[in-house]
């Protein structure tokens, strides 16, 4: 049925060209009259202008009334950014909680209670083109390849009107590059590095652009392969350097322009990331040492098919985007830390996500004082998970515990259906060339329901194993079909902003914006602990939480872009907070709500080019975030306290100093240093859920860390050579602490010093 919807939605957009329209994310060049209009208002653009589409229309970054950091492909390469870590280190107000490969969760502006978010949506929405990939709760979120992208944009603050639910604290957009219809292009990149003394890192990328019919049809194909040795030893499996990783994939984009008014883009992409083990460590065993009975696997495969159609009317441009996506992910983890390794206890889970997304919008093209966007969004997702909890056959045989078909003492399959439908609009009124007002609304309805399929089974393995029983048959019971609670929520998000240019070089703005997350249902609602019947009974789920963001900002630009300064001060009111709780007796996770929190801070970005060839950029964020409203019952179930600090650093920032100089015959060389820093922050609420008078044994802080990278290279026409040293001082500070006791290793550290050489060739 989704395939039929895919075809019919695209055909309807192509032939019917409906007036009710919107695309939640699509990238097109600005219409000619819109570009002329923007140039008249903004002044002539120069080489240092950064153009973004954060407001769903093409605009100079310096004129957008919200906090946005943008990275083009050249800047990504210059900073050695290939994934989420590099983006976060160079974006003010952002921290990525990354225990290991393919397990990512962003914190923006302090809006996070811990870095794990079991069963919750991330507070930051992540998009690859039109596809939201961050709606995975505490499961794996793929590390997408960032080669041959047009741009990466990080929007800070709630983006509820244009990006919908789950952009509670921000949105990150990875925008791939469309085919060039006029010129043949090709590029390749090879990156060889050595981590520590012996871990080889290999990264290869390639791109081919072919104009099949000049001005009418072009094809762009990109591929990549990564093979990286590990540096963490697993004493449980006996494997040294166990966290090695292999990843590969590619995408193909066919762009057709049958008329001057119409473009049709077809995209197919595939990414497969296969780390061989987790990188989480146990400091009690050694600096880079972990212990699990088998490798912990967080692997993912993402397949994406998209059709995007652009049609230019005289008054507006229509963009329709239709996406089908499959995401398969493994989540294999040793849980024996729950019981201090006394018995085997592990989960082998495999998830399957099927997504259908239809986004359509109309964007005004007229030259009058009013700019507007109007649109419609539909999202349908089914997540299916095979749960298999296991012991080991050796342990079962040694204890004489019988009655199981194999080493798995519990198996069942569950699935969750989630739909969202929304309409939105945004209008900007230019009252003069120097003063404009923007207002936006989005009304959406979401529905979530979970089911347990019949035919699975459970047993009393945990109770008997923990009690020391021997030579005893286990009781095995069938798990019946269960229909979970259906949760519906209708939400209105809104935004209003006022922008003023007191002088041509300076833009100031004041913005109030809102955002929310979809409700969460607990798949095991009502379940009583088999180990301690007095422990917490799993509740139905968590209702939507919401934020209101108050922001003042200024963006200055002088000396034709050789000096820029962006400042933003914000205050965020976070209500009905969705939190992860964890039942102590059997480590079952569940979602619930607690009162409120506040977050306030200051973000800054400065870029200066004082002399030819020399550039200096600085960015950072000061933040304070804490719980401000909490009942006694909410404190008991969550482990929070009134005034508890949220999981974000007080200060985070980075700086880059770069010098480019000629070396003759049109060739250039460069040298740069990039330093990033993040302060220490707590990993969770301080107390044990269900036992608020007891400090949680897993409560801890990350360490303040500083990462220094050096780059030097030369540009020899089509060939660029770059030598680099990442983590120059070989720091091994702890950057993440997992909040739950079921893991033996809960600490992520900085990657050891890596020395390498990268060659890029383009023709």
C-alpha cells in the first residue's frame, strides 16, 4: 500500500499540482525573481556570504532570524569533519552523546535529562534530505556519510513550525548535492590514518557527475567505504581492538528538467554501518578495556528512495517530496552488569523500521513585501522489534536448568505504529527594507500505539538463576497477543519574530518559538516485576512535552564579510518533561513525565580575516539548565530533585586559526589548528527511580575535555593533500557516561591520537 501511495502522491504532485502544499524539507535554487528581491533587500552578495534554506527559502545566513550554523563541503573537509562528533564540536550549544558508533543523541541548549533517552525521541531532529532519521528512541541512529554534501545546517532552538514534532531543541539537516546538468565532474578521496600505535583507519570516497542531456538531465553517483581498526580490548570475548568498524554505501541522484519551470529529482541511497563491538569501557579494568560475554552490536542499514518535484508557478513554487525508507538495526547488548556478572543475562534485539513520508509545500515567488510558505506533511512509521533475552547454554547445562528450546529464556515480537499529519504556514511581512515581522503556525495530530504479537514465550529463568536453583525445570509460558494503549495528541506550534537592521551591517531579532515531542507508549505497560512485586509497575507511557523559547540575537557583518559576529541569548521553559526511568529489579526501561525545567544561556560566533590568507573563527555557548518544578511522586519515579542540573556542560566551544599562502605557479598551501572544549556535566538524575532517598550507583559526571587537531596541506590544482593530527595531546577524557547499571562498561573516551594523510582529487 505504501508503494501505491508513493506512486500516486508523486503523480498527483506532478499533474494535479494541488494548491494545498508543503515540503517539510526540500532544496531548490531560489526562483529568479525571489533572488532579485532578496538581493535588493540585502545588498549585493559576495564570496563570503553563506546561503542557507533553514527557513525553507534561500536566504543569507546573516539575515535569518534564528541561530543557525552551516558547514559547506569545503569547510567539512578543512575541519576533518566526517560525522556527528565533528559537527557538535564546532557548533555552539551542541553536545553529541555518543557512547559508540551508530549510537548518537544530540543535546542542544541544555535540553536533555541524560544522553540515552530510552524509548524517547531525540530532542533534536536529524534529517538526511527529506528523511527524518532520529526518530529511533534509544536504538541505533546511523552515522551518515558526509561526502559530497551541499551543506550541513544546525538550527538551534525549537523548530516546531517548519520541522514539526521532535525538533524540541533544534534540527540538523544534511543536504546532499544535486546533479550538475551542464558539466562533467568527478572526485575521489582517500584518507589513511593511524590511531594510537597500530590501529589503521581507511576511508575512501568517490563521486561521478554526468550531464546525460545538457540542461535537461543529469546523474550524480556517490560511493564510500570505511574500514577502521579498533583500540578497545574486550576481556570477556578475548578480542583485542574489538571495536573495529566497516561501513559502506552510496547514493544515486537523477535530476530531470523537462521545462524551465519543472524539475524532477529521483534519489536512491544505501548505507550499511557494521561496528564489530561497542567502544564503551570500564575504568576499573583499564583505560581502554571492556567486558562482555559476546560483542555488543549496534549496527544499522538504511535504504532510502525519494521523488522530489519542483514546479514554478508565476506566484509560487511547488515542491513535493515523497520518501520510502527502510532501516534495519541490531541492538545486541550484554546486560549482566545488572546483577554484577553473577548470571548470564543479555538481549539480542533486531529492529525493522518502515517509513513513508510525504511533504509538499508552496513557497511564494512574488516581488511584493509579503513572503509566505504553506504546506502539508504526512508521516507513517512502523517499528518492528524481535526481542530475544538469553542466558548461555554453558550456564544452563552447568546449573541443570532445563525446559528451554535453546539459550533464549524469553522471546517475543512487538511493533509500534506511529502516524503524524500536519499543516503549517509561515508569513514574513517586510514593512520596510530594514524591518520585517515573521509569524508561523503548525497544527498537527499524532497517534502512537504498540502491540505484542502472540506466539512468544517467557520463563522464570531470572528468578531461579538468581536464587541459585540447580537441576530444576524452568516454567515456560506463552506470551499472548496484547494491544497497547492508543495515544493521540493534537498540538499547535507557533513562532513569531521581529527583525530590524539599524544599519546595513547589523541585523537584530527577537523570537518566541515553541516545539514539542510526540507522546510515548510503553510496550510493557502494566507489567509487574517478576523479581520484586513491590517495585514500580510500568506505567502506560509519557504524554507530549513542550518548550517555549525566548530569544534575542544580533548578526553583524563588516568589511565585505571579513568580520562577522553572531550573538544569541535565550531562555527556554520546558514543561511536562518526558524522561527515561529504569525499574531497578529487572532493568526494564520505561517513559514517564515530570514537572518542568528551565534553560538559559548565551551563544556566540565570530569570524575574522584580518589579513590576506589568515582567518580566525571562535564559537561557544554558556548554559545553565535545571529542574524547576517537581512533585514528590515525580521525584520518586524519576530520581530527579528540585534544582537538579540537566545533562549539559556550562561551557562548550571551539576555535580555528588558519593561514593560506601561495607557493608559486598558482599553487597554495595552508596550516591550521582547531581546538574544541566541553565542560563536565552529569549523566543522569542523581537518585534511584523508585528509591528517591538513595543516590544512584550509576550517577556520575563526564570529564571536561579539550581536543586539539592540526592540519597542513597544499592545493596542487585538482589535487589537494592534507596531513593531520587529531587529538594532538592524546587525551583520553571521559566524554559520555551511560546512565544504566546493566552495562559493565559505561564510559566512552576520546579517540586516541590519530595521525594521517588525506588526498582529494577533483576533475
